[in-house]
């Protein structure tokens, strides 16, 4: 079994602080190998891969997706409001037509 020990440092003001808390996670060998492969592709340690993915740092694609989602929600709300207005207008027109029809029928009978 191979243990990977990579020391991670974070900046706190001007001094470096070492990340010292350790977490052990049991996984399948296949998942462990996948983590190593992904970390190697990214040029970082497995620990850094897990930290960055779990900290949910927003990348360019995620930021663009969030922006588009917000825009879509805004447009959907505007479209719903327009549909409601048009539906109200259509109902008013139908009420008017029905009233005219009643009036025309009453006049024809008279």
C-alpha cells in the first residue's frame, strides 16, 4: 500500500499555516485509483483535489451556468407575467363578446 504525504500550506496574513487536520475515507480501490488519476491529470495531490472539489470553488463554467440560470429564471418570471396579463385580457374580451351576444339575442327576440 502506498501512502501519499503532501504537505499543504495556506497563507494567513504574511505567515504560512500548515493544514494539519487529517481525514481518512474508506473507498473502493477503483475509486481511489480514479482519484489518483484525476489528481495526476490536474497536477495536484489527491488531498488538494478533494479540498478544491469539496470547497465548491466556482469555475468559469459553473459561473457562466449560474449566470445563465439566473437570466433564465428572470425571463421565465417575465413570460409568466405576460401570459397572465394576456389571459386576463382574453377573459375580458370573452366576457364582452358573451354580453354582446346576450344583448343581440334579446334584441332579435324583441
